[in-house]
């Protein structure tokens, strides 16, 4: 017998014991995992969502998908959720917005991006803005893919569904610096020959719109990297350290469901009351009750198979009886359960949505003051959302401007430089890249008072120095007057070079007046003062020349 065989025989009992111990531990672990799954399923049955392993602050992606799906269903079905979301969207984008870049060359790129038909379908039209705001409230996450043409730098924006973004890859030393988004989705390809769709599973990576490394890999784990379509992620309703936002209506869903169930139960009680509209009382026993019953019955209301052999009396029929029988309607007023008893459930929905009660269908709880001037907390909530969208749109527009400057055939010229942190930045030279995004006033205030306030700010009531310039003043007045074509009117009233032309005409007029005006010893003191002022103006113009 060889030495190896002898060693096997010697250690065989011990190995057998180890195998048995391992098997028992494996079975125990499998049982524990099964029991945990059952517990989690029980929690879900109890209408709770579980937190999972993406971190102590984030819901799991599966949990967020379920929350978003539930929020969308409630937005379609539940009037409270639908009204709350639409109310906020109406105040944010219901009046539209105006945008203008100060530099004419930059403004041309901005307006071209904004008026692009593909961009209007996704983001820049009134309908698209409303849809994006509705979606942001329901899903709390928006992903804008910025498809960039390599030759011209023109940018087209598309919205990626939240369900398709599986994970983010960040800088290991800075969790806030996102590098890539992994997108898993099903692509449907239509076969023209067979007339059917073919599905194929696709995984790809999109870089963050601010991530511009020197080395750009073509693939990650064999999956393509879409450097031509970086992603801008907008997240709301999240805390620092959270990767994803949580639906803004999530806190209201349970209470909206409870209020719905309460009203359904109340309607069932009212329906039960309606089964017995009258109460008849009579003296005597069973024979007396049978007599009353027969007197209330009608034998037939027609012939045929479908005829009712015992229909109720016609409306406004007369009941005739002696003093031994009384007929009274069943009283439903002051019933134990009232529809108003569910008001506290409704208020919880209002608290979660940040919307006051009278905005959700009960104007009786409001008054003239709330109808004329919105409650301050709601006003600030809507203004905050407008500021968020102004930041988002400005960032996307600036990306379009930068790409137009970096592309070989772009409309602008610029170079790629690096700041003190080694991060790439676009140098546009002397171009003024300021983009003004302005919303109309949130509240309909007194137009006359607003006009007076603008004029006072522009002229400082005759005090020195002068206030707002003419172009800014005109733009503000047009907005207060409710014009929806402010940008077009400003272009007509103040074309390129209008300031230089206005200054030239003013100079020519002053020179003509100063050349003809001479101090007249016989004139009035006012005439002399004007003549001396014009002489000083002429001398100042001559010195400047």
C-alpha cells in the first residue's frame, strides 16, 4: 500500500466529519436566508418598503422603482395626488419663461438650441417643461443625455428613464464627483420584413456631463461608453450623501389611500341608509304588519317576461292609512359617520404636498386674502422650484455654448484649459456668457403699482445717479404688462449697436444746440443759465474729441 493511500485511510474519518459539518452549516444558512426573505415579504405585505444594501441613507434601486411606479399610478388615479402635482407645475411653468444671453453671438447659440425641434420635444417647449416638472415630482430624478455633434458641437437633449439607470460610479475619494452612469435597458428593433419587434438587452455607460478625463476609455467591462452623450442628473428630495432622490409625493401616498378608503366606506354606509327610505309603524301583531306590507305593494307594472311584479310606488305617491299606521322617512341627517370626519386624513396629504386645503377642492376653507395673495410658504416653495429649473436650464445651455466653442465647425471659438485643481474648463475669451432666465411674477399684483415701482427704480425719482438702463426698464415693463413675446420686442426696440447709435445722436444734438446758443445779456436769468450750460457742454465735447 502506498503512502498516499495510507494517509487517506488515516484521515478519512476526520474528512467525513468536516464534510458533514460543512453541509449542516450550508443548510442552516440557506434556511436563514429563506426566513429573511419571508420576513421581507411580510413587510411588503404590510405596505412597507424595506431599505437595502446600497447604503444606510439610500433606498435600494428596486425599492425606488416601486415607489416611482406607485407614485405614477396614484398620479393617474388619485385626484389628490394629481391635483397637488399639477398645482405646483402650473405655478412653476404655467406662465412660461424668457431667456436671453447678453452677448449676441452667445445668444444666437442659445436661441438655436432652444428652438431646435428635437430639443422642444424633450425639454424646451411649454409642454415638455410641464411634463419634466410632473415627472420630477413623481420620480425625484431626471437624467438628461446631452447628445453632442462632434463636428458642429450642436447639442440635442434626451431624457433617460429613471428605471434604466442602474448605478453610478464615483471618484473613490469624492462620492459627490460622479464619473459614470450605468444604463440597462431593452432596445426594441422593428423588422420591416416580418413586421415584428425584436428585443435585445443593452448595457452602456454614460459619463457625467462634468467629467472630462484626459484618457477616455471606449468600453468598461466590455460595455460601450457613450462619450457623445454625457448625462446631467437632477435629483430632488434627498439628503446629503444620498445618490438618488425620493419621490416628492411618497409621503402623501399612504394618506391619500387612507382618505380614498374612508370615503369609499362612507359611501357604503350612505348606500346602506338609502336601502330603507321610509319607516312604517302599526299597532297589532304579524297580521297588522302583513296588512301594511300588502297596502304598500303594487302587483304589476306591465306585462311580459321582464315586467316587475312588485315595483315601488311612483314618485310623489300618497300613502293613506288610519291612526294605527304611521309612515316616516328614515333620518340620515346627523349620522354617526360623516364625510367631514376624514378631514384629518386630507390634511396629512396637504402637509406632505405642501399645498393648503382649499387648493385641493374645498374653496370654503379659503378667504379673499388667500385668493388675492398666496400663502407665503407656498409662494416660497414655487419660487424655489423656479430657481432650481433656472439653474438646470442655465447649466444645459452653458454646456451647449461650450460645445459650440470647442467643436471644429462650431459657431463660437474657445479653447480647453485647466484650472488650479487640474480640472478642464472652457476658455471663451472676452465673450460674455451670462444667460438671463426670467419668469413672470408668481402672483397677479396691481399692475399700476408695479409699473410705478419700475419707473421709480429706473429714474430714482429724479435723484442722482441714474437707476436702471432703458433696455432693462423696457424689458421689466413688458413682463409686468403680461406680454409673452418679450424677447422679440426687445430685439426690435433695441437692435445690435443701439447704444452707440443713441449716444451718437445725442452728441450730434448737443453739438448743434451748443453751437447756436450764445449768452444774451438782455435775456432772463433762466435763459442765461441754459446758454452757459450749453457752452460748457460744447467745450466738454471739444475736449473729448
